[in-house]
C-alpha cells in the first residue's frame, strides 16, 4: 500500500475552501484555555468542512503564534468569530434556529453512540447544529448548559473524568459528519 | 440539565481498571514526537479501555513530566510497552494473530466511514486489532505500512493534509469501539 504524496491528496486551496459547501455545524469554544487545543480544533474544523468556529471568553482568537503552531494555517481557511460572552453567542445561534448541543456529562445527556437516533443529526430537513466544548478542567459552564437543547456525552469507561478537549471535539464532529455527503 | 460531579461519573480506580475487561485493540505509536500528543493518547486509551499502548522509536515512554501533564495519570492505568523498532512490535503482534491497521492515506486505504463494513471490526469472533499512528509530519513510515493488513483513512475535505495525531487516534478508536458492549 503506497502512501499518497501531499499532492495526490488533492486538498483545496483557501479560496476554494471558503466557497465550498460546508457541513451545517458551528463549533463554540466556551473558555478553552490552551492555544494548542484551539489550534488543533481549527485543524479539525478545516478537515471536516465545519461552517464556523466561535471563540468565547478566554478562548484566544487568531492571530497568535501558538495557535498557528497547531492549526498550521487552518485558522486562515476556517471562518471564525469571537464573543466575550458565551451566552450571547449561544443566544444568537438559537435565534437563527440552530439546535444547540453541549458536549458535557449531565443528567440525561445523550451517549454519543445514540446521537444518530436523536433529533440532533445533520439532515437537509433538520436545523443546523451548534456544538459547545468547554474549559479543560471545568467543561461547559452550567449557565451555558442551561441554554442548550441537549447535552451529548462521549461514553468513557476508564479512570479519568474526561478526554482532552481537542480529542473530544474531533470525535463529536466525526460522529456528526460520518454519514455526511461531503465525507 | 445539571452537570454531573466527578463523583457521580463513577470512574474506576486504577486496580479496578487494570482487572476490567478491555476492548481488544492495541495502539502503536510509530515515532510520535510530541509528549503532549502521547499524553493525550494515553488519556484516550484509558477512556476507551484499550488493552495496550505500544510506544516505538522516538515515541518517549513514561515516566515523563510532559506526558503526565496531558495524560493526567492515565499513564498509570493503561498498560504500555516500548520497542525501539516499530517493525519488531508489529511483527510480534502479527504473530499473535492481530489484524494490523495503519492510520494513513494510501492507495486503496479504507475510508473510516466504511470500516464497519470491512473485516477490521471488533467482534468476539474476529482477531484483535492493532492500530498504528505515525509521526506528526511524516505519518506511519512506508516500511511499517508495508507490514500492515490494511490502511484506514479519516476522510478529510479541507486545506490541510492531516489532522492532529492525538485527534486522529481518538476518532479511529471511537469508530472501532462505538458499538462495543463496553461502551
């Protein structure tokens, strides 16, 4: 099995990416601290053609050298915006008709492997989805969770309380788009 | 939706984890450079009850302060071993009857969303699976890919050539175990 060269991967250039169809998913980072995590999430949003990344609170927006080190330029392809208040960003997306999903372990959270049987799926007839990921230690704040339509939880059977936030983002985005026609 | 407290998550302690049933998946890191990535992958292997993490080549094994910073102790729960030569580790698992999968973009690689229709699934009647992830820039070496039964590729539709390696590991592990009875 010969490895493909970078040229053979046929990736888009930035203008083509910006005009290409996107998956109807927006990612919100609620006070994510690590620039390395923010950069990795930009890279995942690029790979999965996510329509927008919304940075809020202490989540540092580009340009920043340490974001660039892990985003590797995906901060130039992916559409993004910054809001100081996470709640404002969420309420604005709610008004636009988005389904709002916290990635969080709550009473009644939907296990990720049941998400495809929930109303929160990507389908041409369904509302677009906003996925919120939170702070490395504190997660999505309770105040923000209270604004969400549902919480989705990645089933975890180990000793630690959670996965790395960039890994969680990648897994939840993959689960949402794995049946997408863009895939 | 009230957030669960850490106590309510009911996570295992380390002795209970070590004696608990595992998913029949081994992860091999072929010359992964970043200690932050190695630590995150330990954390994902803990969350998904992976049986073993095999570090090879320049992939630094624990104990290391920078692995601990991102593994947060998962390096004490997850079983691991170190081999200087990746090929030796792969050949040993082949001899033990493992299916060996490179996470790599190759001629004929299986798109991850088709993996569940391939022979490389977790099933009581199927062989266990070893998943190989490679260096942050160079990926899995061609020499190692040549020893694999198949390559699996995460479909990516953006501008960058690849996802972060810890994010890729999390996504591929999730796809393998999302229907696992341990989930």
